[in-house]
C-alpha cells in the first residue's frame, strides 16, 4: 500500500537550522508499524533521518513521537490504523522538549523532573532484617502507575506544560503518586508538601491529554486528582487550588448548584484580594451586558436540596 | 424525541445567553424537553478532585431521576456531558461499584439500574435529529463565514467514556455541524485543546496564555469566529479574551459563539433572541458577514 509520510526534519548542524517538513513515498505492508516504515525510509530512502528506538515492542519507551498530531509510540502504531483525510501520515518529534535532531528529543528535562519527586522508597520505622514487605493486595492499586515506561508521550501533549515549562508534568506526578500511595512509604506528608508549591500538583489544567495518549494506561491525570484528594485529606496548607475544590463541594452541598461569584470570592479570600479585583473590568462588562450571575441569597438552592444534603451526609458515613 | 433536560449551572449563571439560545432553537427541531430541576451540579470535575465517589453518587442520583422518567438526558455543556459520561461509564462497567453507590442511594429510596443515556445537544442534532432535518431548517446558510471549532476537553477525552468507539463521528461533530450550516470549517491545531478555565483561579497567567494562544491562532488561520459547545470554555475564551490579549500584548477580538447561537443564526432567528448582545467580545462583525444589518 503506497503511503506518504510527512516528516518534520531538523538538523542543528545545517547552515540555517530551521525545522521543515519533508515528504517520503513508501510502499508499506498491512503489518507495518510507523516505526517499521521510518526504519525502511532510513534504510532505503534517506539515511540522514534520525530517530530513536530499541525494543520495537512497546516496552523500552524510546520511540515516543507525534503521529498525526498526538504523541504515541511509533512501534505500537500500525500504519493501517491511521486515518487522515488525505492519506498522509504526519510524524513529528514530541512537544514540550528540545529537539536534538529530526525525531529525536532531549529527555534531560523529563528525567530531572522525575528525579525531583525522589522516586525511591523512603520507609518509616526500623529497618527490617530482609526487604520491606507489602502484601500483594495493598500494592494492587499501584500496578497501573508502575506500568509507566517513561516514554514522555504525556509530557509531550500536556496543555499546562505548553504554557509553562516550570510545571512538573504528568509523568513525574504519576511517579510521585506511586510512592505517596505505597503502604511502605513514610514520607507521604513531605512529598505532598513538596507538590503543594507553584509548578506542582495544582498547576495541572485537567485536560486529560495525558490519559488519552499514554500507551500504558497509567492515567496520570487521575493520579494527580488522587494526589490532590490526599493532600486535602492530609491537611496540607490550603492554596487557591485546594480551596477551589473545597468551596465548590461546599456550594453544591448547600445550594445543589454553583454560585460563581461566591466561588471566586471564597477561593481567593482576603489574602488574594488583588487577584479578585483584577476580574473587576470583566465583571463590569458582564454587568453592562446583563449577565452578571446571581449570587448569595439572590441565588437560591435548587428544589430538592434536602435530598442532596442528605446524600452528602450519607457519603460522610461511608468507610 | 423527548429528553430530560440538564441545563447545567453555567447556562443558568455566567452564560445565560446559552440557555436563551437553546430555548429559541429546540422547539423548531421537534425536540421536547422536561427540565430536571431537582438534579444537582455534576461536580464539573472539581468536586471530584476532592472526592470522586461523592461525585459519582450525585451523578448516579441524576441518572436515576432520568431513569424514573424513562428519558435520555440532554446536556448543553461539554463539561456536564463529560463528567456525567465518565460517571455513567464507571457505574455501568463495574456492577460491584454500582451496587456500592446504590447502597447510598437506597437511603433515599432510589436505585440506578444503569440504563440512562446522556447526550450532548450536538450529538442529538447529528444522531437523533439527523443531517437532513437540520438542512431543512437552515433558512439562512452561513455562506462565507469562517468558523473555528473549539470542543472543550470533556467532549473529546477520554474517548471510551464518550462512546467514540461505537460512534466515531462524535470526534468530528462540531466540524460536521459547521459544514451543515453552510459555514467554512477553520481547522486549527487548538480545536481539541484546553481553554484553560480549570486553572483560572489557580494560575491565572497560565490560564490566560491558553486563551490568547488558541484565539489568536484561530484568527491567524483565518477564522471570523469560534464556536463552542461548552459554556465553561466560553467563559474563558469570550469573557477573559480581552484580559488575555492584554496580558500577552496582543489584539485579538475574535467573537466566540455558543453552538446554539450559531445554529439559531443559520435557522434564520433574530440575533437578539439568541442573546448575541450578551457575548462580551462583540459579534457584530459576524452578523455583518452574513448580511444581517446591525
Ligand atoms: S491533565 Fe494535567 S498533567 Fe495531564 S496533560 Fe493535562 S494539564 Fe498535563
Ligand atoms: S505515564 Fe504513560 S505516557 Fe507518560 S511517560 Fe509513563 S508510559 Fe509514557
Ligand atoms: S521501540 Fe521500545 S517502545 Fe517503541
């Protein structure tokens, strides 16, 4: 089957290093993965094409790249499975990290962030004679996160990283969760505190890209939400992020629905009055357009609120 | 076609023009709605940050109410849709979990059997009403208008809970509707990305960077307007666009329309009834382009 590959090239050693697209026509087999095709191109058409791979079986995590706009493993993606309006397969290096050459990215920053969460067990209590033991049941919920192969796909497509490289990112946060939720680890509190800082767990915008692109179903964003819930449970100092979640829940309990102005006021609090006031121009424009949301006593609870409140109470009594 | 209508908090709060425009278009399309007045907020993924199970209990309650009515639910918000789809997916795919949630609902004498379907208005348009009927209602084709689609994360991900495997056309629903209404689709890279709203109170500069990035990008790709099925995206993309432009040293001024507003214009309805004067970024340029004098 003839396929056109549109590959983003970049050679730092050329006279004027600028990324550009180059097209290759290639005869592909039904069984070919995108990685197979790229290797064929390198071997028979253009030996200057740079890419990284090793296991060819979705284990080593080295062939992460963007295929038709989303990060994935090239060795796990069959060419025939790809749909594109003009039959072209577009291949680009991963986003949110520097490109070394063509499809090869610099993963240095990725590893720095993984190291930042201290990805090793920090057990509490006296040292046992042999290894630290955990029952299989108590570790079962961690099999998902432990399946991470560090391919960087989630980091590539992360919306928060795209606007802020300081954000620690999905892979490192999933790794942090792996230790926070390990029954043998004794450092959960300090780990959560470290993540309760700018660039930490509250800077995720919940876009779900990391869940969608992960080849191993790690579900990084879900783990970030677990970290947030644990942080609130462990009583970490409140931030705009944690207050937002707490006030939101409280408003639903009392009104059954959102009260947008009250949510903003209570989230920012007096400490962040400056931020609150920065919304004033927008609020005034909304007022002029007759769409300022009602708030406080003017925004009454939904009919049937008593049952919603009771559902909250029943939930509190659950184990 | 009758639905239990779940309007969502924002169409009753920050974006009343969404509710208003839905009220204008739906009766003409042969839809009947029964508004769910006693259902709570879905939690919008925010309550779920604190307690996922509590979110599932509240949504199971809503799903059970519709089940009692024997009606599918219609949403008009990507976030309401996504959050309810995800809760429904967890409940339907795990009988033990459903039983656990039902033990809580039982205290109120209710059960959720797991049969309710939840559909966003845009899916109802394409799957229940059908392309042919929509075309019959297009009285004022939006010829010459270039519209950039903006879905909202929750109407794109995760694909499994949203039923994309069974109904793959959902992935491109917005492009399909824009095309049916006679406008030109402006395909730009940001169409399935995050609007930044979830970060607004947590990290405002980052949130506004996303707004500036996507709206200016769409404009560069030649869009006259952006259209979204998500009022939460609308709050950020429309409401905070001028602030975002200022922060990033740009001039943007890209009108952001709710999906039913664009649909209503194509159906020949009056801009005023569709609440267009309530959008914060002025929409006059759009109206002029389709020959409505302002
Ligand atoms: S959900 Fe959060 S961590 Fe995951 S890709 Fe989006 S912003 Fe990044
Ligand atoms: S979480 Fe998934 S996408 Fe991210 S690095 Fe690990 S395996 Fe790759
Ligand atoms: S080559 Fe090892 S994961 Fe693809």
